[in-house]
C-alpha cells in the first residue's frame, strides 16, 4: 500500500517540541449553530493563541528542528500572512532570523503582525505564487533554509497534531471539515484520522474562486489555475505541490468547492451563533454544510476553525447588518 | 488570621468533577493589544466552551455534589443568563431538573439558550434581585436545592479553578483583572492567587452603573444600591451577599469602577486587536486599563475574558464602525 510522507510517530513526537500555547486547543459542541445547520457541530478552535491561527504548530516543529550553527539559524518563507506570523513568533522565541515574503496585496493586519514580531518582510508585486518564487530565490542566494508550507513535512506534521487532539477528545463524530489551501492542514489531519479513526470522513473545502488543489484532487494530477479570486486569502494558491497532492489523494475522502457568499454567511453564523471571529478560510467548513445540508443532516461534524486574522474594517463589512436566522 | 469560606484542597478536587470541556482554557499573550494598551496583556479565555462563559466550572461542581435521591435531583437558580445556561447544561448532562428564574429584561439570547438546553424558565417582571427572591421562593415551596451564585461555595470554588490554571500556566504576571458581579469569580480567583502567588495584584472591576459590591468592599460593609444601570448585564446586582463580601475583603487588592464608554471601547479593542467577541462583563478588565493606563504601564496584566453571550444585534451596535487605534 502506498503511504504518505507523514509519519504517526513523528506527529506524536511533534507534540513534545511545540510550545504548549498552541496545543490542546478547545474542542466543543456549538448547539446554537446546530439549530440553524441541521447537524451536530463541534468546533476545533485554532485561534486562541498568540498568532491566531493553527500555523504555530507547524512552525514550532520547523524551528525546533533547525541545526544549531549560527549560519543555519535563519529561515525564509512565502506567506499569505498566517505562516509568516507563526514563523516569526517561533523564530523570535528560539533565536532564529526570519524573513517573510508576501504579496503586497496580502491582508494588511497580517503583514503588520509579521513586522511587529520582528521578522524581515519583503513584499512582491504579485500574488502568493510570485511570493513563493521570490522566497525560493532568497533562500538560494542567502544559503538559508526555505520553509515551504505543505511541502515541508514539518508543517504537515505540526498541523497533524490537531488530528491527534480530535481523536484523543473521545468525541464521536462522523465528519471533519478542513480548509484546503496548500494542503498541510488537510494532509496532516487526514493522515491521523485515516490511521486512528478511519470511519471519520475527511472533507476538504476550498473556495470556488481558488480551486486548484481541489481540481487536482479530482483529476488525480496537478491542475493549476490562471488566477485565484477569493476573500479567503489564506487558501488562495494556484500551483499545487505534486507531493502534497499525492498525500491528499491517500487521506482525503472528498474535496468540495464553495461560493464566496457561503463563506460570508458562514462567518456571520460563527459570529452570531458561536461568538467566534474567524477569517474567511476558517468559515469554509460551515460554508460546505450550508451548500449541502442534506449530506450532513443528522451527522456530527467537526469544523477546524483555523484562523481569525481579519482586517477589522473588512470584517465589519462581511458580517455587518442582519442576522442569520 | 481570618480565612475565607473557600478551601484550596476542595478547589483542587473540583477539577476532578468538572467536565474537561470547561478546564484548561486558553491563556496567551495578545501582543496586538499590548501596543494599544501600553502594558503586557494575557487573556484567559473562558468563552470557548459549550456555554460560552466560565460558569460551567461552578455548576459542574454544584451538580456533581447533589445527593442521588430522585427528589433531590432538582435545582433552581436565579440568573442574568450565564449561570442559568451553565446550570441547565450541567443538569441535562447529569439527569438533574433545572429551573431558572430570570428578569424578563435579561439578554434574549441567554434566555433562548437556557430554554434550548431543556431547563424550565420563569421570568419575573423586575430586575435580577427580584429573580433571586423568586428563586428562593420556588426552592422553599418545592423543597428543592436553591443554587445561589457566589453564596454557594461550589460556585466560587468552581470559578477558582481558573486561578489554579493561571498559577500552573507558569506565566510571570503582575496583575489579574476580574469582573466583579456577585463575587464568585473574584473570590475564587483571588483565593488561589493569594495562596499560591501572593505577589500578584488581584483587581476587581465593576461598572460605575452597578457598583454595589465595590462600594461595599471600600466601606467594608454591605452597601446596596437603588438601581443597577449598565450594559454589563452579567454583573448588575444591587444586594451584595455579606459572606461573599467578607471573603472578598480578604482576597481582593482593589476594586475599581469603570464607565460604560470604556466597556464599549474594551469590547471593540478585543474584537479589533484580539479577534475576540466578548459580552460587556468580559471587557471590564480592558476598560480598567483604559481608565488608568499609568497604573498598568509596563506591567503584565491577565484579564479573564469571562463570557461571550451577546445579542448579535446589540453587539454590532456596540462595536460597529470605527477602529480603535
């Protein structure tokens, strides 16, 4: 049988090197949401930590694994904002120089936080894929470690510790909904569930406007897109990584695409019925339920609320006015 | 030396009977808030659980301690909404009949959730103090247990487990800010800190519009007020309980009053800089910092974010428009 690049033993070991502030995140039923969604809903809340996203789990593993030499203690990554923030946090705590390359169109608060955490920030005049290319260039030129989200197995195995916590939680659930961007979260959580709770359906959710990895999963080969157009900035890639796709094909049961309007409604529902501020990527799971209520009716769904780094002004516009009854 | 009614051994034991979903709540630094507040700020987040407030810690202890006989397995409480919700949750899980008495002016979403959790709900045509009197009447008439928030030591000792987690967290902090209502949270957290981290200043915060327990603490005798007028519905009592005041005098270092406008600004700051939805009571700590920046400058403050049960419409009005830079 084919295997993913991820390893359960290493995922368990990852828990030992990740700062506890990122571990043991809340997992609980949101009954007020259930009434409006028609299925049991639990939330795995990855926003109540110093970087307001799950990415700290992965960057802690990356930085803990760096060799000790002074020259070796510098890293660069491309980021839509959350990885960069997490890497900056982990690097600062462990004396590692961090450079983050981002699109100049990235969410301003994310960029601000990266700077505030002491990382070097370079902006490129293009989208996330251009930032990725530029980060690779810096790594080559400076001879430092390039941290590639989802390709570097530490980022997947760090995210996979969420899966361990879901399984340890002892809750009986039928479905896990995970946001699909580069694939680290989906392959990580999927790997653990397929190994330890194979009866649970792992469904990846991506915006219709940035569908590259979903289309690839469906086609079983890499499909790229010309553009990525979604408010869910955290998952707006266009060039899926072949090795990640291979893993995803082994651990995901489905990959679905959702409309922007559903993402906004999901954000509003999480505010009104769960009291949670989320960034668009973190509402993808609820959006998936909204678009296919029948599929989830009567089942117990866990949605990973993966980040809350939103621009306050935009957030007010998205959730402004009106209830969601 | 005088002692409070609370006992550290019983507080430690309480952790064994409280559903883990309420324990180990997130405790983390919010650096984005620090930049605007001028002091180090950590949040102890008590909203990421099935009842969206810290009250479940206390109600779990209450319900776990009920005798086993069928007649004994019914309780009644007065509540502004959060205690009732938590008691309803704990009662449902352990086969205990719960009746909640509330003011008909209580926050509608709180009342809805109490009903949805299967508790009986009786509304009185007056404020929280009338609800307390009516709950006592029901208890006498029906011969069932009256759960009195803050008077019943289980409610204080349940809340006190937050104090244990603050101390266990190992963080170096100088000040803990707690919302002051009936006093359970303040005496509970205060008790633990005075015992295990006596160098930490315990500051209670109450709205200027509902100052009864603060005035009592300052006068060292019970002071009641004619009315309570604040958006912080969770802390709007008028008749302090003498035994609770006695405890508070032993464990609180200070009790301060804040303006309504500061509470609203605090809510907005927690949204904009921490991505947290909070009810007004949970913003009291930030409000206290805002009103006396000099007192906290350069210190490390922990604020207990004690609840997030807000009416979505009101919440939008409170935090609507404008940033908080």
